[in-house]
């Protein structure tokens, strides 16, 4: 074989072994084939198109934001107007209240031993009273001690329920969050079922159990079932399960006991959820009506919520004043803990 041909073959074999490949000739792209004037025209069109798209997107976003704000304002007004009506109408005289709303009560069923009828005329929904008076508050707070008695009945019932339920809920939620065994999951699922059931379903069993225990017509018939409610346990369990296990393992390595882990790690990290639950539970039990009506036959032990539901037509002015004062504690608690309420619910995953 010719030495020159042999040398060329060895070189080709060496290049193939070393994966040495020659660069292939590639075709020019569409953009590389353009001249300078064509490129300038192309960039000009693309810039105009991009600007148009951004403007359209900005208009859509602003429109959506405006519609959302309008809807939020409308809902807020619908929620706030009754509160303003209640506060402002509580400063009306009895004669003005009768002139404005008397036609509404005359059309209700049971008035003058007849059924419900249509309004004989349009009611006057006056927001600002013609003559401001504190006569309703004077009759409510000074002339009659009923309101103060009912108000303190509400405090005596609600505060122990909220405090006791938070203590029980923290302990039970920590147990459900830390020890995820099969039996505990079955028990937790039963808690969820009880939470989904309306309280009217358990009202009759509570009545029967209270009668057997001899606590019927006492405050314990309201307090004990309220302390062992399931909603707070469910919410705190979902919250405590978000605590990283690394914190608990680090505490165990440092020699912390289970009670120390609960008090030093779990409870402080769930403080927002605890504050949020305290606000929700207080507002919920502050407005309870059915439980006191069924379990408390003595009117002197019933809370303010029952008193408001039993005010008749002749005391509608007092009802406005009592409702205005009755809304103050929940409003103050809500305004004080609004930040905790929003953060606690959002981080717990409850929508």
C-alpha cells in the first residue's frame, strides 16, 4: 500500500477516535439575513406591538382592580349600614321610632290577632334622628336594671366558655398533632364529624344529659358543653401540624420534657391562632340564643342575646339602645385582634 494513503487513513482513524469533527456549514438565520434598514424597521414594529400589549394588559388590570374595589365597597356598605342605623336610631325618641317603623310591626304576623299582611304605607327609614335624645339609654341603664343583669349574665357565660375551650383545645390539638397513631386519627375524624353537625342536633342530648346530672337550669348546662366544642380543636390541630419537627427534635436533644415543648414551643408558635380563635369564639357565644332558651328556664339567668330577641313592639326604642350597647364588646375585641384574626386563619389553611 502506498505510504501516503496509509498515513491519511491513520490520521482519519485518529480523528475518529478522538471525536474530532469538522464544523459543518450552517445556514444563516432569518434575522442574520436582514440588512440594517430591515432590522431597524423590524425592531420598530416589535416595539410598537409590545407597547400596545402592555397598555392593553394595564387597562385590563386596572379595570379588574376597579371592579373589585367597587364590589368590596358595596359589600362593606351593606354590612356597615345596619350598624349605623342601630346606633343612630338609638338616639331617636319613642314617638319618632313609632312613626318611622310602626307600619312594619303592624304588618307582622301576630299583630292584633291577625296574620301577616302587606305594608299599608312605605316606612320612613330615617338615618339621622330629627331630635337627639338619650331617653332610651336612661330607661335602659338607670330606670330598669334588667339590661345590666342580662349583660353580666352574658359575661359570666361567655368568658368561662372561651377560657375553658382554649385550654382544652390547646392540649387536645397538641396531642393530635404530635401523636399521629391510628386510634387518634379515628378520634380526630370523629371530631370533624361532630364539628360539621349543627348544634341543634346536639341540643336535645345536652338537655337530657344536663337533666341527668342535675345541672339543668344552671349556668353549667351552658358552660360545660361549650368548653368541649370541636371547632377550636380542629383549627389548632391543623395549625400545630405545621410546626417543623426540627424544632421539637432540637428541644429534645437539649433535654426538654413534653410539657416544656408544649409551653415553650407549641403555644408561642400558635399564639396568632389562639388569639384568632378567642375572637371567633367570643363573638359566636356572645350571640347564642337557642342554648339559653332550652337549657335555662329561669329568665333571670338568661343572657342579653335572649333579652334582645324577646323585646316586644312597645320597647323597640329600648331594643335599639340595647343593641347598640350589646355590639360594643364584640366590636372592640374584633378591632383589637383584627391582625391576629387575619394572620391566624390564613396560616392555618382555613379559607
